[in-house]
C-alpha cells in the first residue's frame, strides 16, 4: 500500500517542522532555563515557562554540557509527542 508521506523538509500547515527516523515527528521551538546540573549523570535539567521540564545530555546537539550554568537560558528544538530535546543553543 503506497502512501504519500510529507517531505521532512516541508513545514506543516501550523509552521512546525517535521523530523524523525521512523515516520515523522512534529517539533517546535521553546526557550528553557537550566535549573539543575547533575554532573554524576552527565545531564542538566531545564524548565520552560509552561512548567514542562526537559533533560539536556551530552548527546543533545548544539550544546556543550560542561559550559552550562544554572540560570542559563537555552533555545531548544523539542519533539511534541514523547517530548525530548533534539537541539539546544545558548541565548544571550
């Protein structure tokens, strides 16, 4: 059964980008603030203004975990379904 799948580089009608290895996954941009560093587990915890929390790890693209500080703001690309951070960039 052939299905026409959207081009991953094409935006959805609401402007969100599509990505994913198996199928397509909607992503969106969100700003977060790092509220905890957990060096024992190589991760940082960050919170968005809506209260959602996200983990930033060594595998998170675009950021050096060792350079993060509590209180630092990041611009992140996160998945909508089963939220996870795909990329994180420091904000000035």
